[in-house]
C-alpha cells in the first residue's frame, strides 16, 4: 500500500492530522466557553461541565471497539466514517440552544472522534514505509499536542467576536475539506465488511470505564474516601476483572490480550500513560502558580506556558525523524531524562528563585515530552503485527485520554491535601493571602509527577539495556 500511494502519502498525513487536530481540540476548547454556555442555556456551571465529561467518557468507552472494527473492516473506512459523524455532531452542537441538544451533539461528536482516534496512528503506520514512519508519526503527534493545548487560546479568540456555538461550527468546513482530501488520496478499501462485535466484552468494558470516571469526577467533588466513591472503584475493579476473564475465553475478543505479550508494545503503552499523567500536572498547577503566586497577568502566563507546546511542536518531528535512523529506545530515554529533571525542579520551585530558571524548566519539559512521544509512538505502532494496528492505535489513544484524566484528578487531590495539611484545615481552592499554602501543595503534587516520570524512565532504561545485551 505504501509503494502504490507513495506520491500521496504526505497528503494522507495532512488529512489524518487535520481531523486528529479537530477531535483533540474539541476536548479542551469547550472549557473556556463554559461560563457563556452556562449563562445562555440558563444552567449551573457543573451541568455545563457535562459537555466536557460526556465527550471524554464516550471516547474512552468506544475507542477500543472501533480499534477492533478497524482491524476487521479497514482503518481508513472507520476514519472516514468517523470524520463524517464528527462533522455532523459539530453541526448539531453549533445550532443547539438547549442542554439536551448540546449533549446529543457532543455524544455524536465523541462517537466520530473515537473512530478517528482509534484509526489515525494505525493508518499512518500502515501507509508509511519504515524509513519515514517515525517522522510521519512525529508530525501526527505534533497535531495531537497542538490540539490538546490550543483549545483555550483558539476558543478565546472565537468568543471575542462570535458565540460559543461558533466554536463547534468551525469544525464543519474543515471536516468537509479533510473528508474530500481523504477521498482523493486514501487508497480504496476493498476489504469485506464482516462486523462482529464482542457484545459481552464491550458491555463489561463500558461499565468498567463508566464506573471509573463517575468515581473520579464525583470523588473530586465530595472526596475520594466517601463510601459511594470507594464502592464505585471496587465496582470498577470487578468489571475489569470480569472483562479480562470474558476476553481470555472469547473466540473473537474486542481486545486480544496476546498483544500485551509483546514487550515493546506493553512497556511503550505504560510509559505513554505515565508521561501523559505527568504532563497534565503542569496544565493544572502552573497557571495558578504564575497568575496567583507570581501575580502575572493572564497574557504573560499564557505566553510562558506556550513554551511547552512550542518545544513539543519543534522536537516531535525531529525526534521522530531521528528514530527512523537511530532507533527509538535511546531517544525516548533522553527525552524522559529531560522531563524528569524539569519535574524535579518544579517540585522544589519557590517564588524567590530566578524567573529564568522557571522558563528553562518549562522549555526543558516541552523538549522532553516531544523527544519521548514521537519515538515511543513509533515503537508502539511498529512492534505489533499489521492485523493488530487498529487495536494498538486505539489503546495508544486510550492511554492519552486516561492519562489526562488521572493527571487532573491526582494533581488536584494531592494539591488540596498538601494545602489542607499546611493550613491545618480542609481547603479546596486557592487562598489569596496565603500563597505558601499553595506552594506546599504544589510541591507535594509535583513529587508525585516526579515519581511517575521516574518510573517511566526506569522502565525505558531497562528496555534500552535489554536491547543492547544481545549486541554485547
């Protein structure tokens, strides 16, 4: 397939990357619009937040299902259908004037997004030859990174001149263009349609993910030690154990657990999850530190925080290209060293330290993430057989989504625990006249981030040593 479409593969990458950018962007762009949505729809803020949680939970439930279907009926077919569904959902959101219609549109959006996220990495792995695969995955990963951080900025610009509905309507023309570009460039799919859905496995997976996220979201509101929250987590473990039991005995499981016998795939996936958990700490904590503790205005804080995505955008394609010629293991290890060093600095950061040290640490963090993600994606996707590319890509996307949720919940939970310990009373917000309480909680949170990064570094280091032993 790669040889036959050699002249079009870069246009295929453009179509895949633009759609990926839109779907990832829509996970974060809604956050900045929630105050206006709450006012216009006459609903409280916590209900407006459903527009975000519906999208995220639905993707996590469906992404593995569509990864499996992509392996059965074709990843390009799943991707193109998902693009159409996502555009339709965006249109519904864009014309909605009630919470019910907005949530219906977000649900349809999430179905389409989960289809594209489940197949995008598999498509690029399949159509690009080995000597270009790392570079292509690095470019795709740059669009993922840009989409994950550009939401507030793009959303803010739109809201200055237009309504919150236009945040969704902008997806319609872009989606139509990428769909037409895909029709013109993607190879024709002659794979027979034989849809076989593992209903018991999918049902247990959906229940497990749903109980997990309800426990996380509710736990942030009422506390994770409440009996009903503990019960939800116990229920989650039970559903996951039943899911594993059913899948191991199924003739055609949704997730074939034999894929995890591949050491490179499994360790790459674990490290990806840990890195996404680690990187989301900065998304949650650093804006408060810059704007509240250092008293920077929002524009200056935004410019400072743009250092992470800018360095990711620069280093991701470069590290991907380097992995094509020098292998992935060593580059991911160097990237994790840079990320771990940056997290260690954040864990001891104090307001009286030189501001340029903070800038350097932020840039170093972006460099580390960019150096790690592209080669790690190439390692994950290149380590499995072609028949598993769909499910491998979906699990890779799932690691990103779950990592962001875990990063959000863990960072805020540890932050408030540290602040409460310092104040000797229960605290769940920033106290303006006591910045030292926030700094104490921030240090505790970043120590957890250091632990996650260090575990990923140790796993990668062990993997690198194991790779070099036969050569020695």
